[in-house]
């Protein structure tokens, strides 16, 4: 479950706002029907709707707070980001319009008409939901009430790229980014996309407006220090503004574009996802690219390596370091970018294909075979498990170290129970594994069996390691 909170600045929310919001909520999506009573799920202070076969949404009222929860029938990691981001955009737009209309005609409120409420993100914290401001950019957040540390990366689904539009164009009545997006800090990938859509002169103009300290001097320094010019200068300038600002936002970018008479809908374009039908089955697109596949690409990327790295999710700082490490060897830069990206949890053939398509490098896709190397998959999957420990455990001899830790540390009885329950191994398989005398030998036999069988045994084995309380 993921949750959003609209908390009104006034202590008492007028019923007119409440009822209009409920009406909007249930007019956009169909009310859910209770499986037990066959009744519609609408009550005095809550309502449940069905978005599709996998996603439901719930609306709860608590005094001056409206809480909207998005739920997937299996688990929260299966929530489709574009569904979450589209839902939040619809709801924020609706509640803003309803609130502004009420406060404009009532004349009895000092509340800010543009945004009469704050927006927060909810994270399950024990038996409660705890909330933090939606503009938080830190990767971790400590709940002040329970003193619990939470990772915030999961909640990025509420701000996933917007749905694609035909020809990537805005409609005639498009107002630009909504208020929630305008409040957000641009990710490095958004800066990279914007840099690709601006000329050097346009970038210089908006940088001069955005940068507060010696903008002309800083622009000259960036020009002189950028190694390849072109895209490098533009992305380094935009990033220099972002890192020097107390809180850089899309709103500041939009204002600078507007002031320089540059189309603000460029920001809409950089916030949209790629819409592309790939000539591959879905299950192949979700695989992690093998080394043998990524090794085929560096000869075909050319001078778009920096842009590719940013689009794949590497940071500007990481890309600057890679450039410095391989100043005269562009191919080596591309190899390191792909190797760094390939071990990230979100690395899939689909992500790679969409990145290449956005960079107008779709012809490179013909070099991919969409194959899977199971041992590589095992290494990366187990690396994610080990990363909970000290960083040095991951950096040296990862594959051998992880395998040795599995062999020596796990008690495989719970792992085997889990895999039998999910029907990927049989009782006979278990007897063959447990016929070995020592625990280490049993664990070796288990690993051999997992590697030999491939999917779905591998996936269930990784799930078992994450689920069962082991020290791996």
C-alpha cells in the first residue's frame, strides 16, 4: 500500500469541499463492491474504488486530513508507477479546483487560494501510517514519532513519468506541469532530458536567470571546463544550478523558461514516459541485460554516452567521474556506464530500450538478443541482499563471497520449506539435497539445483532469501 495525505491548513474542512471531493473521487473510478456483503464500499468518512483488476484505491477522512491509499492485490512493489502518478495528478487537480472555488466564493478564509492544503507521502510505520512532505528529496527519512528509519525510494511511484501523449505534444489547453510537479526537485534525468531540448544559447539564458551568484562568471567557467561541449555544457550548467540552490524546483525552471520566452511545455515533454511497442514478449523485456548483450553496445553509442548514463539513472556526479577516469577513451566510458547501470535493481531490457529510443538510438536495439545469463542474475540478486551489510562486502569478490556466505551461513530447511510451498521443488528434490552429510554440502547442492533449473526456481530462491530470516 502507498498513501498520500492532503492536510488542510484550516482546522475545520467545510462539508461542501468534502462532499464535492467524494463525488469527484467516485465519478473518476467505480466504487468497489464488498465481496462479503455485495454492498458498495462508500461510507460517511471513506470510500473504496477499483482502478483496474489489480489496483484499488481508498479515501479516508480524519478531521482536516484526506488520506488516499493505493493498494495492489499482491504487494506494493507491484504497483504500476504510471497508475499512481496519474491518480495523484487527477486528485490533486480536483481538490485544488474544488478548494479554490469554495474559498473564492466564501470570502471567510485567509487560506492561500493556490494551495489551501499541504501534500504529504505516507509510509507504513508499525501499525500506523506516518507522513513526510512530498518535496523531500533525501533517500532516507526518520519518523520523528517512532524514531524509525525508512527508505523513501518506493514513494517515487507517485511522481513517475506522466503518460505518453500522441507525438509527445501537449493539447491546446494544457496549462503546463501541475502544482505537485512544480513543487518537486528535478531529478538528474530530467535535467538531462531538458538539456537535450535546449540550445546552448537558451541554456545560457535560463542559467543566468537561475544562478544567484556571479552567473556570467560561472557560465564561462562551465564552458571552459566541459570536456566535449554541446550536451556536456548544458547538463553541467543545469546541474550547477541545482546543486547551488537551497531547493531547486520545476517551478523555478518554468519561470526562467517563461521569462526567456522559451516554450514551458518542454517541461511537460521531459516528464512523460516513452511510449514504444517493442518486438519482444513482456517476460523478456523484464529480464536484466546480460554482460554479453551490453558488451555489444559501446561501439554504437558514440558521443551520447553522458546523456545515456543520465537517462539510465546514473547521477551527474557519477557521469562526471566516469568522464574523468576515461578522458580520451569514449568507448571505455560507455562500457563503465553500462556496467554500473546493469547491477542496479531497476535494470531491465525495457529500461534500456526506452532510454535508447528517447535518445533516438533505436537502431542499436537490433544488436540485443534479450538473453539471460542465470549466473549473472544470481550474482546481482544476491548482491542486493548483501548490500544491507557493510559496503566493502559488496565491492570485492562479490560473486565468490556471496556464494560462500550462502554455503556457510544459511540453514536451508526454511528455504526448502518456502520453495516446496511455492511448488518449484518436490519432496524428492528435497531428499536428494538433504542426503548430503553436512550443512555446507546441502547448501552447495541447493545452489547447483537452483542454477540448473533456471526460472522460476531462481526467482523463488531469491524471494526465499529475502523472506526467510537469514543472515545473508
